[in-house]
C-alpha cells in the first residue's frame, strides 16, 4: 500500500526533497479526488505505442481499437508527459521532434486491475511463487497480445506486392519496441526508448550561403503507389471479420504465433516461421501415423508433408501452391537435418511469405463464409480429399 501511494503521489507531482520544490504538484483537493478515484478504479485503459521503424508513407488506418497514424511533436508531448517523467529521471530527455517523423501503430485495450493497489505498481507482489519460473512457454508472445492481434491483421495485406524492394525486405516497417501507457495512477511509469533505437541515415541540404549542411532523416522502406488501394480494405468491418474468424475452429492452432514470429524474425528463422504457418494451419497429428491416417486413393502411404501440400492446393484452388510448398518444405528439412545447403534466394523467401499469407487469408474467408466449417478435422479431411483428387487428375 505504501509503495502504491508513494507512486501515485509522485505521479501527481509531489516531492520529498527540500531542494526540489513541488511546483509540478496538483492542488491538495485535486490530488485527493484523483487518489479516491484511483482506489475505486477496477479497470485501466492502456495505450500501446509502436513506432513503425523503416516505414515509408504508410497509409493511415483505423481498424477496431487499432490505428496507424502520425503525431506532431506537441501531440507526443501531451501523450507521454515527458516533463513529468524527467522529474523522476534527471538527465532523461524525450525528443518528440525526432519521434514525430515516424508513423505509429496505436493499440488500445481495457484491462481488469488487481484488487490490491500494491499489485498494480509491483505485479510481482501478487505472483504465485510456487510456479516454475524456468518453464518454457511454447507459444510465448513477442509483443503484448493486443499488439500481436493488430499486427496479425496488418499481415493479411499483400505487402510483398507493394514494397519497392521486396527482394531485400517484404515488410513495410519493423516494430523494434512497444511503449505502454496506462491511466492507472498506481501503475509504474517507464520512459520510452531513445529515438536512436530507430533507423536514421545521413541527409544534406544547402543553406542560404550555399554551404552543404549534413543532417539525418529516417531510413525508409519505400512502398509503391499500389500500397494504399491494396490495404484500404483494413477497416472496422475487416477487423470484425477477423475477430469472427479467430473464434472459429479453423484458428484453434498457433497460426498467429508463427505469423508474428515470421514478421519479427530475420534470415532462416523468418523462413522457417513462414513454412510453419502453413503446417500449423493445415497439418494434423494423425498425418504422422501411417496406421490411422485416412486413406488416399485406397492407401495410406502418402506422408504428412504431401497431405499438407494437397490441403493447401485445395484451399487456394491452385495445384501449383502444393508443389511450391513441397519445395519450401524440402529447404526447411535440409536446414533442420543438417544437409548441405546453398543460400536461400530472396524469391524463395517471398514465395514462403506469399503462401503463408494466402493460407491465412483463405482460412479467414472459409471461417467467415455463409456456411463456415464447424469441425476442423472434417474441414481438413475434405481439403485432403479434394486436393489429392486434383493432383491425381
């Protein structure tokens, strides 16, 4: 309680040092009202701020509780209250001018607060100390859950088709960190990372005397003119549709986990995650059991990889998609089994991203169709039969 109250009073501007006058403090009446409200508060409103590093002129979007938008320096100052933060951390400065040169993904959520105020400032106080702190969480999140949900929605867009240098990187931006704001007076306030954590490059201009002056500008991954029409679909209706799809049995797999991992990873880890998106979506444990898996053309000899390829071909109504998946899976297997490998070409990485995104989008379409599948296994079995028939035909 004392820790929580101290944190709240500090947030209200009060100090306990003779050489630090409480000139930032609110009036006692205002402080009392704010504290009373905080003690009664049962929910907190969180705002997750995600800088879109390397982002070009990313179109502004609003979908559900999420938005891609730009801030002026003044808006960032109002939002983060750097004066208040700097009082607690002398020497820290927030460069709102530099940060205002980037677009931001803003994700809002409402969370239920712990019953005890101490747990709101120090969550560790209410942790179960009997738990296994060294355990491995198989699908641990890279970002807060609402941020991952927003990124998953953004990843359904065909970015690989609208980035100017897709052979270098298909992503329109990177998210190096997330800074979370809370309206809970007892919540511990942290400072955002420095603007130098984002990507900058040298730039030059000629001053009025004709001299060249060196400055810096944000590094960009340029988008083509087709970017805006290609992602304009992402609005409130699309967000509602995605939420409906994710409640479907077709998404009772860690599909979003591997899609986010592909976005957040580089190199071979990114490639493996793309391939695993498809396997997570369309594979079945029974595929690996020769005695129990469903027969295809009267026999069970076809292996798990071929079955996923057939399902993908049927899902996308494209026989070549299954063939491309088999080629990608061979690259994946060569790496995991230590086979001699050549460098993986950028086009192969793009194929993996394109197939994974196509698989996710097709599943969303199936899950939100007028007659959505009610059983995942039945849906996958139907895809298997249809895909194998296309292959044999």
